[in-house]
């Protein structure tokens, strides 16, 4: 079995990307086993660094469980964000230049990472907790525009306004 040091980093990351693109990798231990099946022995710290380098994030798979995905499969900014919005966004509300996005427990960091990687000009950055993301926009009135952009990515689900005029796709979840 080849050691990770005898295979170039680019080759190792290419194999990881190919495995992740199949949509079947649910954990680092599973990825490590799949790599070993291909003759590559990779330690956990190298695996974690490589996942960060290739921009892998965890999203809801077709079966409802979390799986790794590449954060920019298509090369189009926001391409992964639309899936994150559809799969993880419970609600979004704005106040001035701030937006609060609610996700299921454990989903906020993935959502914030996807939003940050989308590279929207109106967004300065985001801060994520466990189930809440706070988004800071560039100007004092951009919050509502960002909420509208996020809601437009929810893929045609019926949106129900919340008490404060923001939108929530949560009512459509089964």
C-alpha cells in the first residue's frame, strides 16, 4: 500500500475529489477507507487538510444524511449555495445590514462557509453558531436584498412570510 508521502498532493486530492463527486462519502473515516481501497494510506490530519484544500463541505444528500460535496462543482459562484439554501435554510430575516439565517442544529457552519465561498459582493462575511448564521452586508440597507437573494435560491418552494416580513421555507419541509 502506498504511503501518502509517495503520491503527490495534487494526485491525492484529485482522487479525493473524484470520490466526493460521486456523492457517497459521508465521513472522513469512510473517505479514508475508500482511499485505502485505491492503495493510498492517508492519516487523519492529512485527510482534514486535503478536504479543506479542495473546498469540501458537508451537505444533505439525496437520502437526507450529510455527505461531503465540493463547494464549487460547477465553477459558478453560488452553485453550491442554492443547494445549501434548499437543504438547510429554515428561515432568513434582515435588520438593516444584518441577516440572520436559521438552519438545523449543526448546519450553520456549513451554510456560512457556502455563503462566504459564493463571493457575493453585498456580503462582507458571516459568523456561524450551531444553528444560526449572522451575515453582515456592505451597506445599511442590503439585508433585505440578501434575504431576497437567498430565498430565490430555495428552488421554487412556496415561501411563507414570518411576522417581521422575512421569509421561511420551513413550512414546506416534510
